[in-house]
C-alpha cells in the first residue's frame, strides 16, 4: 500500500484535517493518529497500520488516503475527467447569443458590440432543428440546459428567445427530459410579462450585474447621459424575486468601485422578506483589467453582506475536475446570432475565431 499523492493536511482547532482531492473527502485526526500515519508512510509500512489500529486503517482505505502501490492515480483522474467531459450523455448544455448588440457600453466589456446584429428567422429555425436533433438522437439524455447570453439577450426576447424557448420546452416535456433555462442580462428590459412567460417555460434563474451603488453604477451603466439604470434594475430584480425565481447579482469590482459605497446596496434590499432573500445571492468578481490586489477588500465585503443575512460569495478555488468548465464538455455549444459556433463565452465572438458553424439541417460542423 502507499499514501495517495492527492493527500494534504492542515491544522484546525487542535486537530489535523486530512483532505483527499481524488475522492473529495475529509478525515479529522488527533495528533497521535496523524503521527502514526506519517511514521507508517515514511517507513514504507502502511500495511502495518491494520494490525496497530484496524479502524483507522479502514477509514484511510475507504477515503482513498491509502491505495494499492500498483494503482496509477494520475490515470484515475484522467479517467474521471473523461467520464465527466466526454462520456456523460445525460446532459446537454446550449448557450445562445440572440444578438451582439447591447443597450449599455460598460468600460470593461471584452466584446465588440454589433449594432444591427439579430438572429435571423433562418438561424432560429436551424437552432430549433439542432435542439430537436440533440433530443431525438440521444436516448440517454436526462437534462437539457439552455442559457441566454450576448450582447444583451432581452433586446430580442419576443422575436428570438420566445419561439426557441417554447419549442425547446415542449420537446423536452414530451420526452420527460428536465429542461432548465437561464439568462445572463443587465436586467433593464425585464418586465412581469417576460418573467411569467419564461418561468412557465423552464427558466429558473437570472444573472444580473451591478457596478456598485447608484452613483458609481450609473456612471458605468447608463441609458443616456441624464438617466442612469440603477433604480430600474433594482426594481426588476425585486420583481423576479417576488415571482420566486433565483437571481445571482454579480457585482463587478474594481478599485474605483470599492470607493462607491458598495455597502449601501444592502439598504436597497432591506425591505425583502426572508423568503425573497432565499432566492438571491451577491456574487463578487474582480474585473479582469484590475491589476491591484483587492482580494482582501472583496472578502471583507462578502462578510459584511453575510452579517446582514444575505447570501454572498466570491470566486475561490474550486474542483475543476468534477465541476469543469462548460467549454470542456463534449455536449456543449455556444451559438452566436449569425450561426457561428464557439465553446467559450468569455471572449470576443469574431467569425475568424469560430470553432464551427451551425448548418441548415440542425447539425454543427466543427472545425
């Protein structure tokens, strides 16, 4: 037997915490058991632990802290990656950009906005064929995820989103496939009619961005020079919450944002009931152009929001094997308004960089 290469240990509350990254599991040990394990490992006598402390040995074995010497642990991880990203036919994820136009021009946006861009009726039909082909050709399919991105997707809710959403929802319902849809939107064009329709068609959450409290936000996201967007977006977020749909409020943070009274955002949601609060989360993200280390400031903000009974998170280390990026997965595609196909959305959607094209028969021709 050998000690797993994916073990790590740290001290917490006078105990030793062991973590095995392959099994994604923990054990809690006192100092005696930890010293026993380390001694057995250093002396290459892990098998002796079964005689000295059989219960401890079996826990180590169950949680993969010890493993057979002949096992290639790296190959196990490769197999796990393959099973999640390449062989899992139970889930299909599709992201659609109805347009690359946007009603805001945020300074940090990485996309080139195309004013007159809109998904044509021909491309809409091709997308519907793609969804139909995906569902009919995969007998193992259990969940279909449809996400709306852009540009600002709500610019063409009625003409692009609604017909695709209705057809995808119906196709999945007829075949007992779980259908889940969501929006990444700036939140300005949301109204109750769109909320109610999208909720009835499987939409379960929205991601909406704020750029600080009112004054700072309205300098970045404005309708025109005289009119900001903060109050309207806050009103729309509350409307979504009242309809019991989840809202992830993304707070884009730069050094300038930190001086913009971010804590006051809490006051604008103080009228929410606890039930309403259960449907929301504040997610803090440093904008990619910010070079200054503001991680401690962000963590302090997260704790401040939590103290006021709000859910708040920031990006931390994650299990990028089990929770891999959507772009890593075989059963994923991002369709741009013009039928170009990509994998990742964190990019500018230039046609020369496309990774495939959506054909008229509803199939993707990958590069």
